[in-house]
C-alpha cells in the first residue's frame, strides 16, 4: 500500500527518527520509517522499539497496528510520501570534527529516489549538522542525484530537534519552539503546515531562520546547557573546600534570579550522553576552522573531563589507598531512565579507578549493564542488584540518580558494606540523614 499525499518518511531509525516517526503516526499522519539496518526494521514492523525510551514501545505498537507506521529498508519508498526527514547519525571523527558520511549517502539515495517524481517533495534535515551543511552539502548532492533545482519542485529545510533521552516522546509532543531554517518560502510554509497538522491549536512558537541559523541554534542550545553544568560543577569544586558550604543551597539562591534560573544547575559527576560531548567537539572544531578559538567551550569540555577526577578524589579521601578495596558503582547510564552509556561519567570514573593500584570494582545499573558489558573490560564485576553490589564493599559511588537508589537508607549501607564510605556523586541524598556513614558529596564542604 502506497502512503500517499500528506504522508511523511523518516530516514534513520535512531533515537530522533524513531521518536519523530512514532509521534507523527500517533497524530494520524501516515509515516514510513526507513533504515539500512534490517534487524531494526524488522523489530519496528513487529511494533517493538529497538531502543529503550519510556512511552515509545506502546506508541510504536499502536501505530504499527493501525498501519499508520510502516518500516522499510527501501529508500525509494520515500518518493511515495510528501516529505522526508533526514535523521541519520552525525558522529564525531577522531579529531572531534563531524562525520557527515551518513547524511551525504542518505541525501544521494533520496535524490535518486525522487528523480522520477513529478509532484512537490520536501526534504528536512533534522540531524544535528554544522552550519552550512544543508546549503553547501545536502543541497548540491540532492540537486545532482534528483536532477532537480532545489526551491522549485524539491524543497529543503533545516529543522533541528531538541528532545532529551528519557522524556523524548513528551519533548516531541510538547516542544518549547520549532525552528525552521529555509531559503525559500514554499519550503518553510510546507513544513509549517505539516506541523500545524501535527499540533493543531497547540502549535508551538515557530521561528523562521536561514538554514545556517537553524543549524547553529542546535549547537548553541547544547553548548549553553553543557556550559551550565560545567559552571555549577566548577562552583561545586570550590564549595567542596570550604567548611559548611553546600552547592545545592547556592543553586537554590542563585536560581531565584530570573536572569539565572534554577534548571540545569545540578552539580554532579559531569555530563554524558550522545549529544553534549559530540556537539561541543564538532562546534569547537568548526569554529577553529573558521579562525576563532572558542575558549569558553573548550573550558566547558575540560571542566567536564576533570569532574571524573574530582569524584575519584572524594573516594580516595574516604578510603585511602585503593589496593584491594571493593568499590561499588551504583549506576552506569549517563542519566536515569535510560540504558544509554554513551559518554557516561561512570565510564570516565571507572577508567580512572582501573588505572589505580588494585581496586575491585563491582557495578550495577537497572538497565545499562548489557551495554556496559560490551565496553568495560573483564576487570569490572556486574552485580544483580544494588544490594548485592554493596555487599562487603569498602566504598560506594552513586553515579546515576535512579529512583530505586534513593530508597537505600543509611542503615542499608551500614548493614551491607564492609566499610560504610559513601560518595554521592549525584547528590541523591540529604547528607544529614547519612551522618552515620562516612559521607562525601559533590559540592559539600568538609565538616567543621
Ligand atoms: C541533551 C539536550 O538536553 C537535548 O536538548 C538535545 O537534543 C540532546 O542532548 P540528553 O543527552 O538526552 O539531551 O540529556 P540531558 O537530560 O540534557 O542531560 C545531559 C547530561 O547532563 C546528563 O549526563 C545529565 O546527568 C547531565 N546534567 C544535566 C547534569 O549533570 N546536571 C544538570 O543540571 C542537568
């Protein structure tokens, strides 16, 4: 069955592509998901999400059952839809620069698929790409392989995505803005109309820009958020040396200033995830190639890298030399409610611990152990649950803010551990309730 006018296709069934597809289908818009990975396509056809994300599984199931979402590895199917979102990955190369191979290939194959099409088709670059990619790379590739002139019967927009893992569906259904970067009115209007069908009366603010501005908005957003985290971790590290100071109270105070705000100022072990590090590296590299060295963004990344050392310092302060010490690491995912360990702070901390002489590391995470097993060497033991991880441990580091870890009380730590040293790298606990342990937390000054 051909999807027909008004339908959309999405190339790249990763996080962004899957959530976008499921969300469009949930609004009754016929959607075709396209990916080269046959296993992934088969899973989607069966209505199963190939990655963990709350709400995604049930949404996919419904959409597939109603035949509003179909999946294929045949890119030529895109021609039977009216618009195609490109949501393929844009990973980092070794030097930090962006690798655009997937987007170039997708653009070329899509152009070929569209070459025979008579009616108007809109192509939307949703992948995170450095400024200039839509106009200088995607545009000429599409034009050549489709033999069409962009802006006439083939439209092109940049339209970045701001969804967060763990709340991706909600973020897609309720974004705080939609940014549309286009060179011509028809492309911009066609995409706006598609979003009007999607959001109806609740259409978020639409900001119309050039493609380059839209592309840079995404980097500005991630760079700012990452900088907020590194900023508060810097304050936390200063606070940590001053008796009686707690960074959380500092945030409570400064967050009331509307110019600052309270969000994204939680001190911790440093940011992780698939975007912040990759996007900062890409924009730093891009900027340097333009002849401008963005010192602030370099410092954001440097501070984040250093934060893992700060966590290990807290451990050593409590335990002394680590030889033969059993260290329990609670949490491996880069944040709660995901199985994703890409760039997770837990990995940086574990790698630093492994460089020290002789600690025994036992780790537990409610979802991320299978992913962690693939990355970590055999020198890390994996426990079945948090309590088994704590059994006989000489120190525990809370690395991810999972709700189930919050339920552990001081008496649980005292009963299970050999030596009750607790490093709260996520500030999950109220220090007052854990005074019976040897407790250290990021951003808490020493006891007087
Ligand atoms: C991020 C952006 O938020 C999103 O808009 C973009 O589209 C993709 O990148 P995500 O990677 O899912 O989303 O995670 P996010 O919730 O932003 O957290 C990133 C990292 O920062 C996590 O490791 C988190 O634990 C850490 N963080 C966040 C802090 O340490 N403190 C905070 O106050 C907030």
